């Protein structure tokens, strides 16, 4: 379980964002960086609704009341994340970049490939544990990316303040609840082999999905930006406008040892400080 000195009470914040003036290229002059992060609006709503469904199935199996409270807080936060990013996706569609064809593929992934199966008894429980191990691996990367976005120099690049607040509010909550999925998996199963297998699948799949989604957004952007090149990514990573290999590759390896725990990722203090100043979180009370 997490260090009690780093403990916060998890709760959903009823945030609202006004997208009316946010451009699709919300980092001025940087369509690749803008769309690399716009991928979150296409991938996350369905993914986070899947998290909620799986965690609700796990609730009856939890024997620790503190963990149960954390899981309920996690469910509330993830549901709000899905709605906030859905609003941004709808705004992209209103600007002529309809994400529906790509989102249909994401829906297949989470509803069919990773969805409920016609199983009962021990087989049904094992499928629940498999999916919890996948969520724990994904949540490791969301905590890494959450810490990155809290510290990235996006203001100096002219980032739209509404989009920046969405990303940092979300990133801060990912850091805030970074231990919950891992603790739940360890509470209900904890097998190292299953945990490592999930990461070996999840790590490359996440990177492939985000690259593919970025390319799709750029190809269908009505403003017709230039085709992305790997040197664009390297340039943006050097400027700190996208997470680079120095952030992502070590994060993969950090998850593998038996001694790993998410409390060592990111900073609760930094996350809580941002949530205290976030315009959307402050407006939500």
C-alpha cells in the first residue's frame, strides 16, 4: 500500500471546459505536437469508461476498506476524465476533424477485445485479473505522462490555456491516484509473471496506438499540415513539447522489478499544488 505520508483522499472534481475559442493546433505553429496530445481525446474516453466497468466488477472482491475507498475515488475521477476529453473530441469534430472512424477502432479494442466475455466461475475471475493487470500497466504510463505534463514548458510555447488546464488537471489526478490500480491488482492477485506480461504488451501497444492516432489526425486535418517525420518528434522532444525517449524508455524498465511501486512515480505534492490552482478544478469547488 502507499506510504501514508503521501496519502490523499481521492474524489472526482466536477470540472467544465469552454472549448469555443480553442484551435485544433492549440500549440501555435506546432500541428504535430498539438495532434500528438489531441490523440488523448480520441483514445481516453472509451479507455477510461472501460477502466470504470472493470473496476466496478472488482469491487465485490475487495477485502480492504481503505482500498475500496480509493477504488471508488478512482472510478469517479476516471469517469470525469472521460467526459472532459469527450468534450474536446466533440470540439475537434465541430472544427471539421471528425474522429468517429478512428474512435470506432478504439471502441472495438475496449468493448470487444478487452470487454466482457461469456465466462463464469474461475475463468471469469481470471479474465478480471488479466484486465486489472493491463490497467495497472496503463496507469503506470499515465502517471509518468501526468508528471511530464505538469512540468513541461508548454506555456512558453504559447499553449492555449484551456487545453493546458485540461491536460494538467488530468495529469495531476493521474499522479494523485497513481497507486490505486497497482494496489488493487496486488490485492486480488499480484503474480509477477502476469504483471510483466501485461507491461510487455501494454508498453509497445500504447506507443503504437498514439503514433497511429497522431498520423491519422494529421492526415485528416482540414488545415492540411505537412506529413509528420520522425525528426519532427525528435525536435519537439528536445524542446520539451512532447515526452521523449529519455522519459518513456526508463519508465518501461522501472515497472519490471519486484520492488516497483507507483508511489515512486511523480510527486503528490506537485499534483495537489496544481489542483489547488487549476481554473477548472477551482471552479468545481
